[in-house]
C-alpha cells in the first residue's frame, strides 16, 4: 500500500489524465478538484493519484 497524501484546500496538483488542478475540498472519503480544462472532478481520497505541485499552477501561454 502507498503512502497517504496530505491534501489541503487550495493546494495545486497534477493528475495524469486531467492535468493541473486545485484542491477545492476534501475529507477522509472524497477529494474534489477543479481542473481548468474539464471542470470539477471528485475522487475517492484513498485512491486519488496526484503529484503535489508547489507554488503557482502551470499556465498555458498563447495568443488570443
């Protein structure tokens, strides 16, 4: 079994499928994350697989 992550509201994460996100809320059962490109996703906390990111979230650059 892997180590349990300490996820906090406002923390930036990276998910292998959904990309960069921000933790909106979480408890011992569910974690809700906002992903810019796909919206809000809910994950079982025990199975949430994120890379924790320090600092500011990655921002796409481009002309518009």
